[in-house]
C-alpha cells in the first residue's frame, strides 16, 4: 500500500515536472513589441499639420530598446503586398513626419506614447499619400542571426483639394461548388485620385434564410489599384446548399452584390450526393415503367 | 407629553408604508437610460523566441550543416489580418566576421535550393517553393540534399512569409536558418541582422 502511494506520488511529481517544463518551454522568454493603432486615416490641408499619437507597449518577457521612424508605404498587386521603400518619382513623405519621442528603453509591462506631427508642405497637390510609422526593437549581438522586430502603423493621408473620387466593384466571384472552407472573392477598384474605405458585408445563409456566417470588413482602397478581398468561412459548414449575398458601401453609395447559390461538399460527399440523385432518378423511372406496364395490362 | 402606544404603532405603520411605497417611486424617478460607447483600438504585436539565433558549425572537409529555428508570434485584432515579412536589415546579405563572409544561398523563396558549402539561408515550411517539411534542427550534420533554403533578401525587397485575412491571437510562424561550411571557411564569429516586419492589412 505504501509502495503504491509513493509510486503514485513519484508519477504525479514527474508529470508535474514534465507538464511544467513543457509549459515553460512553450512560453520561452519572448521579446518584441505591440503598437496601437495599426492604421490612421488623416485629412490635411496643403500647408497644414496633423497631430496624432501611437502607443508602443512592451507585452513581452524582456526589457527592450526600440526606435520609431517613418517609411514610405506602397502596395503591389491585388493582394496589396506592402512595400516600405521609396518609389521612384513618388513624393517622399517621410520628411513630413516628426516625432515628439523617437524611442528608447521600455521595461516589461510598460508603454510609451509617441506623439507625431505630420506637416504637409504648401506646394503639395491634392490627393493621397501614404507612409508607415514603425516601432522597431534594437536587438544587438555579434554572433549568429540577430533578429529585429518591427510593427507598423500605416498612415493614409489625404491632402485636401480638388480630387476625383471614383470606385467600383470590379468582380464578385463565388464558385458554385466548392469544398470547405467556403470562400468568395470580392475585388474593389479605385479609379479616382484619392483612397476610400469600402465597408464590405457578406452573408451566407441556408435556404430557409437562417444566417450561418457573416463577414464585415472595412478595407482601404488605394487610387488606381484593384484590391482583392478574400471572404473565407473558417471552420464553417462542410456540407450543404447555401445562399450568399452582400453589399458594399463606398463613396456614399451602396452596391448590392448579386446573390449566389453555393454547394459545399468534399469529394466523397459530392459522389454520395450524385449517387443518391441517380438512385432517386432510377427509382422514379422503374416505378414509372411498372405503372405503365400495369396500366397497359388493364 | 406622552404619546399613547397605540398612536406610536399607527405612526410607525404609516411610516413603514410610506417608505415601502415611496422607495420604488423615488427609485423610479431616478431611472434613466445610459448609452455606453466603447471604441476598441486596433493593435498588432510581434514577438520572437530569440533575439539571436545561434547556428554554430564545426566544419568538415565535405561540409557540415547546422539548422536552427526562430519562432515568431503575431497577434492582432485587426479584422483584415496581417502580413509578416522577412528581410535583411541592410543591403548586405552575407554573414560577416571581419573581412570574412559566408554568402547567402543562391535560392529564393519561389525556387529555394539545397545548401552548398559556405552559404547560409532561411526556410519556412509550406511557404513558396520550400515544401511542407517538417524541418527539424540539426547541429554540424551532413548537408541535407533535400532541405531547401533561400537567401535572405536585402532590405529593399522583403519576402512575405505569412498573410492572414482575419484577427490573429498568438499566431506562430517558425523560420529555420541553415548555415553550411567546410574547412576552407576561416574560423570566426559570423553574424547578420534580420528584420521581421508585421503590419495590419
């Protein structure tokens, strides 16, 4: 009895050590930083200024040193792959930014407020300009691969003045048959000279009208670009017939997206569905023939 | 003047009645509706398990390879998700020790290559042409002919290693670094600096 007790106790202590060790390993001391907000939409007159602020927070397990700076921001392709280097012939707006505090050391659990000012030169034309304010760790070392982390706040600046606001739904693609997870793709085009925000709402419902999934996003659409907005229903239905509808609000108008019917099923379920349909048709045909034979005998 | 007990009881009963009936009236009179507004700010964070990834190599004549990992953890409440990129911190992509260097792998994210001696590179399982893996760490072992690496790009042309389309909570990405060297590589402490960039979409 005593042996069993000590055996169980040893096993328990061992399990505790193993589990404790695993947990500790999973939460190995991590260094990095957090910022808020992740973007800013700013409107400024030529020659005007805008004052804002960004929070830098140390939620990691190590004290950090960091710096704050501005870079250009541009996107490439419909996926809006971001770039933070200057584009030839584009206005270098990094000179427009000045910071009240450009970084330093930040202890675990603390946060800094970074005041920034955007000063737009008088001779700048109306339109959209973009930049990113980064907070970057200043990890140092002299051996191996030294890793720095940076997180950026994208700043969408609209310099006020005469501008063309024009956009459209470029495409709305919902494959009628697909495997889980459900996906659809909306493409928004900006044919104007200033960016705008599109408020996208998509609803997936069953054939009785019951809402099964809703998608709501507010992506920025940059001038002379098409933005692909993927709509994915993660961990959603794996089988069934659904109705998809939605709308997009942009530039003070609302555009309804055409309603689509979608059949979601993986390959075995598709085969099963086709098999059941064929069986049903076969039964109807056989019963029909039997009736025809019976009525002809009469 | 003495108040009769009966009167006292009546007065007490009236007072209790008034308080019972009156209290709800008072409470009802103070009732008002309040609208609570709360704007939740967007946040994004990036953390790594290491500030420095150590990939020491004891070289052999034929070449030895060390593979070590770094785990990135990204969180954001931005509903459009985030993009995570990797690039060198400057335009020089070699591992450097004084005047000596270890060249970046000749592969890229789309077409990574098996490492050759005296090169270094990165890979992320399941991204670009790297293949599914899973990659595992090794220390000064024979150079793998199947595990493929890309050279770390210069700061002007970062590689995207993850894009998401919704909020993320402690979403992890493992980046593997490989260093291969033979005995012709001069001894030294080689290093380079990588920058991970996370931005909301």
